[in-house]
C-alpha cells in the first residue's frame, strides 16, 4: 500500500530532519587520533558560532579528494577548515548551504585563512569525478571528499555530524538526512567550533574574516 507507506514515511522524515538539524555536534571522545605537530595559535573568537572550551582531535582517516588524490589528517594542518557534510543528489539543503558559503566568502572583509571541505555522506553514489563536477558549480578551490563508508562514518562521528539513510519509497531513490551544521577545525586539524542552522552569510562572513592567521 504505497499511499500508507508515504503517509508514515513523510512525518518520520520531517522528525529526523528536525532532530539532526537541531543537534549540536558532539564528537566521540574515544575516536583514534592522528599525531600532529603542535602549532602556536591566536585565541579563537566567533561572534555568531560556538567555540569549544578546548579543541577536540579528529579520528585518523584517509579519504580521496575530487582530483583523485589521497587526503588525510595532515592535509588539514596549516589553515582553518570549514566542514560541511552532504551528498551530490541532495535536492535542497546541500546546494543551498554551499551557495550560502560562497556568498559568505564573497562578503568577507578580512584576509581568507580558511578552506571549505565538503564531505559526502553517500559514497555509494558520490565518486571523485561526480564530486568534482558538483563542487565546481560553487567554488573549484574548495575540497570535496569521498572514500570507504567505514572511513567516512568514523570521521563524521568524531565531528559529531549525524546522518540517516532513509529507505527508498516504491519507485523512488533513497535519500539521506544529515547534519546541517558547519564545523570549524583549527590549523592543527582539531575541532574548534561550529555554526548551527539557520546560517546567515553575513554572519559567517564576519566570523570568517575574524579568523586569525595560522
């Protein structure tokens, strides 16, 4: 009975999206960490985001970027990193958020000390080639990552970024509900803060402009 399935599935989808969108990132404390050299950093202040009381390390990972090159923890060292998770088949939240990030960068008043990294939650459909085409619609200098499902799940869990794969309704493709937060990594590759939805490009621009030089 497709109509009954849809009547049940749509309210469930709305509930899952609400829970994921409103959940603050909560990194797993037991995740393995990479060994990184310490860097001297200026104090971090975010006017519109949340700064963690102490930076938290990420799980060790090795993924693949949109150019087919290996990307690991060491690639995060030396600059601030803004992370957003999603997938190329996303019909609304992902393209809207990436467009908002592009607008925020265009409104910056200070020097750019960060990179944007898009991490797929759908490695089954998101190859390096499809990620390259997708990210190029917004900003080619950004980084997009895919890889083994286990690697991605471990990394995203250490960032506190949730995702839920929704079973496909009859005649439709599966979809994925995921965190809408942006996570900020410091130049040591550690989680330093985050911004929760709803996101405002002018507010992000102000916070991006205030990031100290690494």
